[in-house]
C-alpha cells in the first residue's frame, strides 16, 4: 500500500488531497500548523491509515524536528502544499518588506528547505510534488496582476529546478502542480472549481505522471504549463 506525506493538510486543497488519497487506499501522514478538527475527523473515518503531525513551515527548527521524528519511515509521495495570497492589485511600493518576505518564505523558500530535509525519506522510485500556480509561468504573464504572488511562484518553480539539479543522482519524479482556481480561502467563493474536482484531478495527474524523468509544470487536467 502506498504511503504519502502531505505537508499542509489541515484545510482547503491540502485537506482535500489528504482525503482523496485516503479514499484511494493510501496511508497518509499529514501535517497541520494548528489543530484542524476536519483533519482529525478523518482519523476515525479511515482507521489506521492517517497519522497527523505538526509543522509550521515558517519555522526551520520545526522542519528539522519533523524530519527527525519521521526519520525511520519511508514514503512513496511527498506533497508540499504551502501558499499565501495577499496584496492582489497592490503595487509593490504599497506592500511592506515584512509581507514581501513572508510571501517568498512561505511560497518558495520554505517548501524547498522542507523538501531538502525530507527527500531522503522518499523511496527511490517515488515522487516529490509542489503546489505551484499557473501564475508562476513567466511566459504566460500577460496582465501583470498579482505580481508579488506571481513572482513568488515563479521563484518556487526556479528553485524546484535547482532542487532537482542538486539531487541529480535521485530517480524521484518531480512535479509542480497548478490546482486550478478553486473555491477556497485563497481562491474565493466565486472561483470556478470546487475542491473535489481539483484534488481528484491532481491525484490523477500524480498517478499518470509517476516515473517521469524530468521536472514537469502541469495543471490538474494533466496539461503542461509553459515555464
């Protein structure tokens, strides 16, 4: 039975990914920053197949502690789901240095730091997936909206390519995934997709792209996104 480690599984798309993989028969370890009653309720729904751990991805000490706690385990899939969106429509001159730092640390830097600490737990033929966004596509940026969010996801994409190059001796499949625009706290109530449609698509893509030898930037419909 396959085993997944999902970083950021307490709500929204992360919670949806946890439940979707449980529904497909996986064993899942999911992290939460603060207690999620919805996540904990799944322990009873899927007895013996869900473990919950704690991680604030912004805390490097907690990243190291998690890696230490899990050091004796192995996983088929590591999925890093982290992202914040604010300042949409604001000029960079109107956004504080602290908010800019938080955006890049959350969306780009700390997912890579965490992946570096955990990649050794992933089976040689396993997968490491990162939640990205089509807004991280530099060549597709034709309107400039959300420039800080775009830049942070473009930075993640670049850092993932560097991550892959640094671990060139690994056979892990590396995916950068765009979930679509989803009705979550980030996507808003008027977004076109519901969570289930998105996570079903993402889980299908994970299965279909397993074993790919080069990093891919792909959406929930399994369509390639230009870098």
